[in-house]
C-alpha cells in the first residue's frame, strides 16, 4: 500500500500548491473591479486571466478533492448497509469515474498537443496562448484518473476484506 500512499501524497501536494491560485484570481478580480468602477478604466486582460486561473484551479484541485471526499455524492445507498456493500458501491463509482476521466485525459492530451503545435491563441485582443490551460486540463484529469485507480484498489481490498485498514494519507 506504499504506492497508494505515495500517489496520495503527490495529489495532496499538487492540491495544496494549486490552492494558492485562488488568491491570484481574487487579486485580479479586485483589481479589475477597482479599475472599472473607481477609475473607469478596465483592463483588457483581466477577464481572460481570471477565467484561466479559475479553470486551471478547478481541474487541478480535482484529485485532492477526491482524496478529501469533497466531490458531490448521493449517499442514499451508502452508509446504510454493510462495509462490504459500501466498498462495492464505491468500487463501481470509481470504475465509472476512471472510465470518464480516461476519456478526458485522452482527449485532453490532443487538445494540448494541437494548441502547442499550432500555437493556438484565444480570440481576445491580446491573443494569449491556449496551451497552458489545455495542459492544466490534461494534468488535472490525469491526476484524477490516477487517484481514481488508487481508490479502485482500496475499494477492491475492502470488498474482499472489509475490516482491513487501507491507509489513506491525511489530506488536512
């Protein structure tokens, strides 16, 4: 289970580092509001950068959120039955998750590759490159996929041996 804890630690580290992006986004929004409403001189770049920062933040924080159990779940069938039943439902959920993010990872790589190869830019006046955002999409869904595989392994172990302690690194 050392490999699983190692993946947890990497995703926790990425999540904590990326969490500071929110402060850059907030600073740009505050600056934009001040410039627009106090000085009547909004920026051209403010809205585009906040979209990039918050978009990258939300996808790159996904694996950390998965570790913390922060994604939306419907617990109607969970926590009402045996630990083995809960582990089986978790296993099925994580399998579906991994299939979905595997498709996103596959497509995300091609989005990034095309943006890089063709020097794709956005349609704003400043013509910002699109590859950083598409790279964030690829890395984010890849890390969610890897964390999903870790959770599949943990759930499978709990289906077979419900009482075993599958250690999870503390994400706090």
